């Protein structure tokens, strides 16, 4: 088992890319919530815990959950200036990258064994 550091974006990256603030989750030491309005009907809720190295992404359409994804042992959470979020992890025999494009919303994941 590999124990890597969790790399996260600066708060300003969420604001500059999506116009969304990163908010600390009350009662947790290093957990955050980012709500991104993709359009009037669709919202992406990104929550992550730096210490637990976990990330949850929920896509809501008119308040109904369309997708609810949860990842553990995340190494890196990053924001692309073109409007996407990448969640990457790498273990001893498997690497994965979950990509959430926000404008329009598209979700894809790649897992590679080596």
C-alpha cells in the first residue's frame, strides 16, 4: 500500500475557473465543499477530505442526483483552467483518473493496471 500526500488546488483556482468558493465543512479538520453551478439546472458538488485523501462528486439536475461518485486514496485533485476537475490516484498496480468536465457536464474515468 502506498501512502502519498494529497495535493489540492488553491482556493483561488475554484473561484477563477468556476466562480465557486471552497468552504470548510464544519466539524471536520481538513474537509471542504465546492458547489459549482454548471447552468441553471445542473450543479456539481465536490467534497473532499485532505487527511482521509477522499473525494466525492455529486451531479445534481434540478436537485435530483444524476451521479454520485466517491474515491479514496486520492493523490491529486486538480482544476483545469478550461473548466474540468481531475481526481487522480496511483497505487502499486493500478492508476486511475476521474475527469469531470463542467461546461457541459461530462464524466469519464480511466483505470490502468501495470
